C-alpha cells in the first residue's frame, strides 16, 4: 500500500486496550480516567482479523501497544495467535515493563516469565518505557511506585532473548534532564537500544509547556558534554521515525525521536494505527480517524470490504503531522495507542 505522497505502508501499530496500571501525566489526564465499556473495545478475534487482512495488503510489522497491553486479560493467548499469522516479519510490543518479569503460569519458581512467553510466541522486539532511574521521580511521573517492577521487567526481557530490547525515554525538562547521562550508562551496560522521545501534544495541554519541553537538540548537547561527539548514523533505521547517532568513544547507538523539532520527521513514515475501539488512524498527529469497527461488525462485510477500507484510509494519510500547528489533542495518547 502506498499513499499519495509515496509513503509505503508496512507497519501497523495496534492498541489492544485503553487501560493501564500506571498514570503517566503526559499520556493520560490527571482527572480520573473513564475506561471504554468492554463492548466498544475490539475482541481479540476482531483484532486478529484486521491484522490478517493487513498482512495480505503488505503489512509486515505489527507492534502491540495500549494503554498497557499486558494488563489485558488472556493477552498471552492473543500473542500466540498473532505469532501464527503468516506474512509478518516482525512482531513487537510496547510496554512499561512492569508485568514482564511476572510468572506466566502458576508453577512457582519453574514458571516462565511473561517475557519468555512473549518471546516464544514470536515477539521479536520489546520496547520498554523508562524515563528515570530514581524511584521517587518514577512514582511521581508514573503515578505508581513501580520502578522495581519495571527494572525487573527489563531484566526478564533481556533474559528472554528478544532480538532487541529497546528503551524509550520521554525527555522532560526539570524531571529527567539531569539523569540523561545515567540513563545512557544504564542502557549501554545492559545492551538496550536507548531512544529519547520529545514530548508530544497528546496529553492535557498543561503537560506540554515550554517549562517541560526538552528539545532533542538540547538533550544531544548535554549528552555530548559528557560522552563526547555523537556521530550521525543516517543509514541505521529501525522501522520507525528515530534518527540514530553513535557515541564515538564507546560505539553505543542512541536514537532521538523528535516529532516537534525534526522537520523531516514524517518523510519515512510507514505506519497506520488501530485504536482499541477499532478506529484506523493514518497519523498520530492528525485528528483523522476512520471507524473500521463498523465494517468489522457488519455481518455482511467480507475481508475484501475490510481491505478496501484499509486502502481508503491509506489514501487519506496526510503528508505530515499537525503537531506544530497548534494541535489541540482531542484524544490522549492512552486512548490512541502510543
Ligand atoms: N504502556 C506502554 C508504555 O508505556 O510503553 C505502551 C503505551 S505508551 C502510550 C507508548 C509510548 O508513548 C511510551 O514510550 C510513552 O512514554 C510514550 N508517550 C506517551 N505519552 C506521550 C507524550 N505526550 N509525548 C511523547 N511520548 C509519549
Ligand atoms: Fe500507561 Fe504507558 Fe501511558 Fe504510562 S505511557 S500511562 S505506562 S500507557
């Protein structure tokens, strides 16, 4: 599938829940969140059907996200089914990591971890969010005192043998600015591919203020101050919008995802998103979304109808996001699927 601007669509980001065991302020509103009623959320069978149709249209990579995907009931069953879909080259998960180290069965010490089971189902990459190594900062930022669980989850992911474990860190001035060096060391020591993400306007507007926003150029300078020059790696890509650099002294690769300040951010976009209630979204930073659930739940609709719908959505994909044009979020990240 190719859109009007020559973007080749091969990547589907699938949110399976709007629920989460954490409360990151940049992702969900501070006010008590109302979860979607269960009937509005796509059933696993419906999600798998969409992915099967997508695979037939050239989707090669699926990343499962949320909310926190691992909070959804029977999620390991879902991943097993996902791993059986033909045509996908890469399956990934985005997670806060807190549940990865849990036993997947009730066999006590002999039980594989959730991470082991994901790996066994065919998940190749685990993207784990970690913004800070300080327990108090974590508890404040995530609304839950879960740093020990997140760290255990990272260890479980490393032990599970994924092709890659990536660490995603949202840059926040005043919150983790002074920890960037420690985060870089932490990732290098554990062989995690660290990517720094600029805050995006997909949360309540009071979160994305000039006081909180730390542009990637500034973070890069701070890192260079301690680690020496970062050399651009224009050839190194990981199927997403990150720009990669190499710390000349140590060889460590670092990614920067700068939706706000990188003016070429959308040029290589290859992505569509499926929200947990079945909206197909051609771009995170545009209000456009299309109700695939209505087609899915129409008993007369065939897979060909779904495929036609996919193509129409790809045709409506905007050239670039609207984050810089006073984008006002109507939906929080948690409701779209990050
Ligand atoms: N719960 C999982 C997690 O935290 O990784 C998956 C969903 S979360 C919405 C996916 C990613 O979006 C996380 O790395 C999170 O840090 C990032 N994110 C959420 N809100 C954001 C915002 N306003 N700006 C930039 N990144 C954001
Ligand atoms: Fe939950 Fe992830 Fe959003 Fe934090 S970023 S509230 S962990 S979905």
